[in-house]
DNA sequence: CGATCTGTTGACGGCAGTCAAGTCAAGTGG
DNA sequence: CCACTTGACTTGACTGCCGTCAACAGATCG
C-alpha cells in the first residue's frame, strides 16, 4: 500500500522511469537545504532520512523521519523551510522536477496518491505534537521505541493478536533521539536505562532493542 | 489566495454551490469527533476552530487552529483521529461528502488546491513542533502572540517595513492557550504578565492585546 | 598510544508544574 | 436588590522533573 508508484498503470510507470535516477548519501550528509528552491522529489529506497528545523541559536528539532517507501520533497511548495539529512546510509529514487510536475498534472492517480501521502504525514506530525507537548520524558522515549517497534515489525505479525514481541534497531544516535523528542541526550540515556531496568525493553549493544511485550511498552508510551 | 473556491471556474463554482449548506456552532460545541467516520468537508466562514488530541488520562493538546478561509476535514482519510471544537461562535460552509469527493475526482484544479492546502497545514504543524519541543515557556507564549498578531494584521501592512505594531484579540481561554503550547494555564498567565511588564505587549481587558513592536515580540519568540 | 566520538552515570540547580488562595465579572434565584 | 454560585483569571509558595555540568567508559581510527 505504500510508495508512490502503486497508483500508476504500467504505461505511466514506464514514462516515470525515464525521468528517474538513483542517488546515495553517506550518514550525516545533507540531502536538501531549507532555502533550496530546487524542490526535487524522491522516494526513499533504503536508509533513514531526518527532517529538521533549526532555531537561530542552534536549538534543533527533528520534525519527521522518513523510512523506505516514504517520500521526500514537496512538489509545488516553493519554500521548503527545513533540512533533510541522511541519518544512515541512504539510497534515493529521484524524479527530475519539471518532468515529475508535468506528470502530476497529467495523471490524476498520481496527484491523488500524493494527496493521501501528505495527509498521512500531517496525521503523523500531529500525533507527535501531543507527544512533544504533553508527555513525560519516559513516555516520550517509550513512544519512539513503540513507533520503531511497530514500524519494523511486519504487519502480518500485528494482525494476529498473539502476545507480541518485537526486535528492532535504532538507526539514530542518542543525540538525534533527543532532538526528535524535545529532550537532552542525557535524559534519553537515563529513560532508556529506566525502561531497561523495568523489563519493558532489552538491549544488546547500543542500537539493538527488543520489546518482549509491546502492549506493556504501549502502556509506558501513554 | 486563500480558500478553496479560488481554484474553480464559474461553472464549477455553480455546481459546488448545489451541494453546499451553512451550519453554525456555539462556543465549546463539538463539530467533529475522532471516531466519526462521516468525513465531511467544510470551510470556516467565521470564528475559530480547535483541533485537539486527547490522551486516555485526559491530557490534551491542540494540534491546529482554523481561522476564516481555512478548511476542515480530510477528504479520503477515513479515520480522522482528533476532535474539532468551536472555540468561538463558528459558521461553516459545508460540502455534502459524496458529491464533494466526486467533484474532486472530476476537477483537477480542486484536487490541486486541496494538495496545496494540506501541504500548508503540514508546514504549519511542523513549525509548531519546534515550538513545542525546544522553546521555553516565555518563547512559546510569545510565539503564539506573534502568530495571532501577524494573522490578524492585513498583509499590506506587513509589506511596508515600517516599525510595526498590531492590535489583536485572543479568542482562546488561558486554558486553551496552555493546551496549545504544552503548558499549564498558570504558567501561561505568568508569562503573559512577564511580557506585559517588559513592555513587549499591552493589554486592555483579558482578551485584547497590542504589540507595539512586532520585531521585538519576534525576538522573544525565538 | 592519544584523539575523538558516542554513550553512561552522578550531582546539582532552575524552570515550569502543583497546590492553594484570592480577585473579578457574570449569572441565578430567592 | 442582594446573597450566593460559578467560571475565568491571577498570584504566591513549594516541589520535582529534567536540564546543566562534569567525569568516565568503550569504540574506532590515525
């Protein structure tokens, strides 16, 4: 159900492929700058992309995370006032801008898909607003872990309501987690340690996590 | 430039009018509930609409404010997991759902406008994410006042860069401001008093505000 | 081996939340 | 008309969560 190209016919796909090119980025590399007026459009093939906003004094907030099959860039929106960085090694499937915008005008299905995707992003953003504004540090960290656990667990496993467990990897540094949750990285460390001590999560190494009971994790997420 | 109908031809407008009806709400009245599957669509004619999310234990976060010419409701998005309440007396211009969705499919201009509007909402939501996650109480309150000041000042006045002042009214209770900024209403009171003491704003009554120097207010907003 | 980056843990302090009292304005009803 | 209630707002005192500062452990790399 995800991804842009599912909304297209075979013929349309063929035309789309012609204005498509692959591009890879190293961890930490800048993909798109805020005052970049070249609003190109791309799908994430692999890796994780951070969307961040920055205040003049350096305070920073991650306003979105893009995983494989998510899309990057706002067609028609001329000023895209945030940065996109590669959080991991990232591979993008890019569309040449002018050709892509012409196709949007021609293929109603593509525009429709774009609208649905934007609505999804809006819902996601608003979900995080309540996390940022109203949850405690512990709940914030648990919320992020819950999101990653459910995101990286195949949906088939979610369907059958067995007592669920999940294994997942965090591709973000502690500092980036903090910038996502509106916390400091020390607080993130402490809350992760806290959740570990309570048995809500288990860790092997710094980045590998396990949630033995997702229901329990969900309780801690508020 | 705002509003939905600017994207339409006269003929299309005529057809749209046929599936249109007016509706009014009293302050505090529920307009749309989260598990309401009737995703109807409407434009705000007058008044202010709050979009709120609620946690199970009652904690509450306003995730969006709609002013006249803004639109309410997500076409095609079946589960709209938040509430819409009237913050003031509200008048809506509603579209009958099925007819409206059929028109969206037919008129490319309408879908395009809808996409632009959703992108705007997404940008607005993400702007508030950095406010919620990274700003102090004082900056949060100043940010809200700045938004209201610029929203209610005609743009022509913004164009000419004179030392700007603005008069505006806050239609929200202190409690609602708090729910918008992720604070308690006591903190909101104190920060307003603080800004008043510093001369950044002036008040007459509880709801009437003046910002003698918007540039200065903007500094306090971070 | 030192340098650097990432992560962990501890001690302390401040900003904002909690609890509480009180003002003011607008009803409400006897 | 006045006593009473209610809701919105304000202000003060105290507390606690989380930020700040700091020391340290591991890992990676030249």
